[in-house]
C-alpha cells in the first residue's frame, strides 16, 4: 500500500483509536529493522501510565523479541558509555508527562513559562533519552517508533506533542557529531568514539502513533488538521479505524498521504492475530 515503504529520513504518523492495532504495527516496523538495517528500531513510550501498551508482551509473543528497558543516564562529565546489557534494550519510557501544556506552566508578567521544577525534571529525563537514541543510532538502529500519544482535541496545547517536536528536531535529527560531543564529555577523551560512530540523521525514519477520539474509519478520513497537529508536516499519514460489516466489526487501514512515492488508494481490511497485523 506504501509503494516503496516508509522513506528513510521522513516522519510517518498513524492515527487510530485505542486497541485498533497501532502498537502491533509499530513493533513490526521496529523489529523489521533487523533484516533491513541489521539492527532493530527503537521504541519510545510516552504514556505516563506505565506500560499499558503491552510493548514487552507483544514483542515477545510476535517475534520472540525481549525489548529490554533502557535506564542508562549520562550526566555531564560522567562516564557516558552504557553497560553491555543496555545495548540490547530498545525500549524507553523516560517521558511520563501527559495532558496540557498549561499544566506544566506558570503565569509570569511576560506570559506563560514552564515551571522550574518541571524543567529540572525534563532535563533529568533528557540525560536518559538522548543517550538512548545516540548510542543505538551509533550501533546501527535506523528506525524510531513513538507510541503512547493520548487523544487531545487541541494538539497545540498538548505536552506530548511539544515533547515529540523537541525530540524530533533536537535529538533524532541532530548532527551525530554534535550530539556525541554534547553527551560524551570531555570531548577530547571520547573523540575517537565520536568519530568512529557517526551516522547520517537523514537516514532515520520515525513512526509516530497517535491515539484519537474517533474510532470509525470514516470519521478519521474526515478528520480536520488543526494547529500543532504533526500530521500537517508528516511525509506519510495512515489511519486505522473500524466499521460495521454485517453482524461484525471490521478493522480497516488507509493511506491518506505518502509524499514522493507511490501509494494505494485502497481501503484494506486487516485482522490482528498471533502473528500481528495481517491484511485480509
């Protein structure tokens, strides 16, 4: 349905209600990185309620893949290199915040600003999230799946959309040498590692899974793009929704946008089985 598949260096957004199969799709995309690039993709879970998406259980059942949880943090001037077992950890949940931006802001004479306490917590989380991406990218991972984005009627007011935008621009698509020099301090001591683990951020592909209030495919196809909605700038948009088919409810997938590549205008029905998502 995507012609040549998701294009390297682009952002793809998948919209669909909870339980429709977005996590299955994301894990399949991440795991296929083993065959395509020689290293699996990375899974960032932004759901503040914990592992409610069942990433670990699904990955184990579908692929026999033990995701492992990344916990390694690199504070300034600390030894940056992760323990060996952490290089087998492809799951991170260090961003636990959900809700509205205003919940994390205070009013000042110059307008709303982020609360200092929250900014400190966010910077501590970055000590974990940035090394998670940097060291795995340096080891060959080229795919990113961001899951756990909750429904929000006004995306411009959502803390999760703000966090993803910061992550996408300042970490995922940051020059590898610059990111390495910011993490591996002092630089002179780790210069050889930084130089030998460069990667081209233009080859990294990101799949963002967004939970919607809409459940029906028809409603998703008619969904309006609002300010702050990352689908407006995404290269590819997929929607996953349900519709009544006789006496049952079917699941359907459609490609809404896929720039610079062939795409099908077909609405395809699929099911979720022991092997994951299968088109019917």
